[in-house]
């Protein structure tokens, strides 16, 4: 008897799986993902999974006609492979987090009559999850009022290192492991002012941008902590007082879990503009700031950074937006369904 976790392509999806699997270590869990995207980077050497399957799939969106036909053919073959895995591994429940990687195992679960649980990470429901939600046993979203579980699954370390911010002595520019040109430019445009204010700069520039960004700081005569990918993000967040970040769901809720006030610059080309609506969910509660890339004003950002009292209020309230037991609640749901199979 086993539980399958599927989905990914991007780190936002995979972070959900990573958080929930921490609560299932004593159970037989299997990962089904794709050879494309970031799946193998995250989980190929992860021993929490008894078995891992990386299938030959890719996204269908943004492909030409021939590309779509090839992607759909690859999907069909992967659905057959996934169906065989579900049967041979006696799978009792499939946990889907969306993304093209999730399609084969999720579709196979419906065909095989295996309960499907879906977690939607964003305020705008993704295309795959939207198509599959009517077939799911449970559809989980932090943005939907009637969701059976409202809290987002975040690793406990983000909660454990949380603290209330009162004064800005350091700032984190968080562009993700792939980097964000817009956030890199914002950081560099603010760098001299931040240096004059004695505010330490911590900057996730992206693996491909590290050398260029470091060179720019050197030209400005400023010492900054510049990095690409990081495995210790809870520790990094805990040491800073405000963040400028994209608003992918996992990043957004990790910042909330850490009580870290944030200025969000949504990725403008995200499907359904979901990053903007993720951030808007917090802005409407007066818990964050959001600016379109085209609307960023450095003077406004300076004023936000200098308003310590407002940031302290936001930091204190952020801890109430997310329950640290979100991952445990999802794990219990999966275990309950698996025991009925």
C-alpha cells in the first residue's frame, strides 16, 4: 500500500511536495514526475521516496501545432506508464500539486479509480487542476473559502525561525534560483541608498546572473551577499527584515510563515497573471505591498522601508495568516484516504 505524490516542473509546485512528504516519512511514498523541468534536480537523490519515476513529458502550452501533437503523444504514453505504476505499487491515493509533470499520474488515477487529492497553490487555478478538480476527492486551496484545508504547506523551519521585525537593518532581494532581471535591477538601483542607510543587502540573483550582479556591486563599491540557489532559505529569511520578491505561492507563504514583511513584484508573464493575484490576496488584508514591474518607483520603496512602525504591524499580523500544521493536515487527509483503499 503506497501514496503517490506527483507534479512539478517548477520549484513552487515541488516545494509543496517537499513540505508534505516530511510528514509521511514512515509511509511508503512514491514520486512520479518528469524528466523535464526541475523534478530530477529536487528529488532524484531524495531518499524519503521509496521509488521515483521520471517520465518523458513536457508542457503542451506555448507549443506550435506539431509541438502540441508530440507533447500529447508523450502524455498518452506517460499515462499508460503511470497506470501500470499505480497497479503494481498498490497505490491507494494520488496527491497532485499541478504543473505538466502531474498530468500522467493524475489522469491515470482517475482511470484506475484511485482517489485523487489536488493542491492548488495559486489564487488563479492552473489549467490542469481546473480540468481535474471535478474528479478529485478533495481540492485544497488557501484562497478558496470552502477548501477542506486552508493553510498552505510550508516547511516547519520557516515557522521555527520566524520573528517580528521592528527596524530594517537588512533587506532580501528574492528572485528565485533562476533569477529575476527586474528584481536584480531594483536591487542595484537601490544599492547606494541602502548602503548609505547602513542596510545590509542579501540578494538571490539567480545562478546565471551571479557574476554579473557581483560585478555591478563591485563597481558601486558596495559589499552585498549575492547567491543563486540556496538550501537554507529559512535561515536566510530569518536574518533579514524586509523582502522584495516575486509572488509565486510557495515563496509568498514561506515569507508569511517567517513573519517577514514583503514588497512583491509579480512575474508579469505567469499563467493567468496568478502571481499578481497571489500578492493581491495579502494586499487586500493590508499585509503586503505589490507593484507591477512597469510601476515600480524606487522612492516609494524607500518610503516603505523607512516606515518601521507599519512594517512591525504587518510582521506581527502575518503569523496569523498561516497555520504551521498545514503540511500535517494534508498528510492526515492522504493517510485517511489511503487507509480506506
